[in-house]
């Protein structure tokens, strides 16, 4: 009788150990999936932020070169305007000016 009681207790202990092991395995699996999910989400967010940084760098380089070219063009037009003003002043001060008021 003592032997059957011992076997019953052993079966109960084994069943409880298996239940605890299954619960532990499920919790470990959920924890592992949560970690994997967080890693995937972090990778996606990092990738999007990296793409945003690249887009901002490209936009800033584009705008910088456009600004540089516009300043160059503005200086060229200013030089041309100064030249036109000096030529206009020459014609206005010339000796054969018919528009002189006496």
C-alpha cells in the first residue's frame, strides 16, 4: 500500500511539474515573441528614421546648390545692370544729346 501511495504522489508531482513546465514554456514563448516583435518594430522605426535623414540630407544639398546657383545668377544680372547703367549714363551725358533742356 505504501508503494501505490508513493506512485500516486509521484504521478501528481510529475503532472504538476509538467503543468508548470508547459506554463513556463508558454510564458517563455510569449516573452520571446514579444522581444522579437519589439526588435522588428525597432528595426522598422530605425529604417524609417534613416530614410528620413537621407531625404533631408538630399533636400538640403539640393536647396543649397539651388541657392548657390541663384546667387551666381543674381550677381551676373547685377553686373549686367551696372554695365547698362554706365552705358545709359554715357548716352545721357553725350555732346549730341537732343533731349537737353535749355
